[in-house]
């Protein structure tokens, strides 16, 4: 009788240990899955943010003014042939909604977008040069995908954009004081994946 009770006690302890071990393994797997998913969302945010910045750059190149709404990037009817800079308005991968926060230009219009997510990024370094100031950010809301024309950076009044030189001096490798030659490429920051002959 005692042998059976002792055997049942060992069986119970074995099952309890197996359940605890399985719970620990599932918790570890959930953490790995969460981190992997967050890294994928970060990669999507960098891609989508660059797409918005390139679209704003294209819009600015055809009229030297910023779009008034993000919808303007879908269809620009300021010329005889309507232009499309984005196929659709992408969702913010971090919030999974289209609630982009807007960076407004002083003279009006939208010069950039950023996520409203307050989560702390996993990626802390090794950004593309145009996004170098994203390093060591406290939240995704600090990853602002902004288009700044080069002419504005040279001697522009007010605070310079992140990564731009202080007002009063030309940007290194920037255009001469007279500006770019007519018919040349649109002035602006170099964009990854976009050929910017200089």
C-alpha cells in the first residue's frame, strides 16, 4: 500500500515538473516570437518610411512645394499628365493602422511622417546614412522620415533638420550658392535606392 502511494507521489511530481518545464519553454518561445515579429515590423517601418520620403521628394520636385495631404501622393493633378508617387497609403507597421503622425513644413504642407508608437526600438545602430539620427532612439516616434530640399539646408533660417549642418554654411557636397542647374535632378537629400547623380 505504501509502495503504491509512494509511486503515485513520484508520478505526480514528475507530471508537475514536466508541466513547469513546458511552461518555461513556451514562455521562452513566445518571447523569441515577439522579438522576431518586432524586428520584422521595424524592417517594414524603415521600408514604408523611405517610400513616403521618396514620394514626398517626387511631389516636391514637380512644383517645389510639399503635399497638403498624404492623399496628394496618390494622385498629383498639377500637370496635364497626372502623376502617382505612391500606389496606396501604407499602414504604420508598428500600430497596424493608417494613423501616421505628420511633420509639417514651416511654409505649409507635409514634409515627413513618423509612427505614433511609443515602443522602444530593438534596432539601435547600423542605419542607412539618411537615417543615421535614428540611432539610440527611445521610441519609434523618433524615427521621422523627412524630406528636406538641399537649397533649404544651405543657409536656411531656424533649426536645421537632424543630420543637416547649422544654418549659414553650405552642406558638405551640397550645391553651389546659385543652386542646381536648370533641368537637373530635384534638389534634396540622397535617398537609399534612388540614383542621385552628384
